[in-house]
C-alpha cells in the first residue's frame, strides 16, 4: 500500500465548477499535511497547509480527518489558471527507523483541467 | 533571483556514464533535500541535509548514488554507472529550521539515460 494515495484523475471541469480532491495516508503518526500544486514541467509549489480544524484560502478549502487519515481539497469557482496537478503531501512521522521531520511524502497527484 | 537553483536543467547521457548535478539552496536555508520524480508520479524523497550533515537517506538511494553538501551551502548529487531506470526529474528543495518549514523547490534537472 502506498503511503499517500490519491485518485489520479484526470478531472475535466468547466470554468466556475466546484471540484473536490481526496487523499488518504497510511501512517497515523503523520504530523504535517499539505497540498502542493505542480504546473506542467514545473516544480511543485506549496498551495496550502492543512489543519485539523479545516482552513480556507480564497476559493480553496482544505480539510483533515485524522481519525480516518483522510485529507481533502475543495476548489470553488474554478478558473482556467487552476489547471495543474494537485499533490497531497504528508510529513513528520515516526517509523521503525525513527522520527523524520524533514522529508515530504507525496501522493501520485491528481490532474485537473479546467476548460472554458 | 533568490530562489533555489539547479544545474544543469537537462542532461542526456549514455548508460554506464557518471553524472553530477548541483543545487544551490536559498541562502539562509540550512536544510536541503533531494527528490526524484518520474512521469505520472509524485516526487520521491532521496536524502536530506541539515547544514553539512546528511541526516536521512531513502532506500531508493542505491550505492550508485551519492550526495554531498561539504560546506553546508550548495549540494551535489552524483549517479555512477547510470541506468535507463535513472531517467527522471531530480528536484532539490530547501527550507529553514524554524517558522513554517516550507520547502521551496528548484526547477529540477531532467536526466535522460540512453
């Protein structure tokens, strides 16, 4: 089982649509959670951190359910410029090798295309 | 430009050759990370440094791979005896050790092994 699993999509939606991405993670000791955005042939960039209380940044809302080990991202009023790959990321967990706070563990990514 | 830089941006090599990539982090960042990304997948962690100390290495980092950060500033990643399976985008990221810990990524080095 992969440590972070996402539906790879692709999601094709019209402008103005609401779209939701889901992600699950396997290590219950994970401590930090993020959504990154990656444009085609570019580097990943942090979109937003995800907190247990849920957080919103403009049209983007992220939720975390620690009990279910589930992370979500909701994009409202989609824009053409939202077309990208959205990567679910977890960090900071303890395994048999000890605690690692540094490395990011990425999901496969979900491809979003917003069309006119 | 004060972001993370990587050199070269593209490298084409023949199987069996050695290659070396360089990463220059954001100047005040003391943590530096290497990741590898293949088509259709998210980046996979390879190794990271805090200052000059290499604190963690992935099992993906076979004995053909070596990374250094000798003065705690720039880092190099060397792949010896390249194989076709090494073809990927190699991403470098840096972060501080306080505040948001956000990792900022460089543009990557795209390696093609023929």
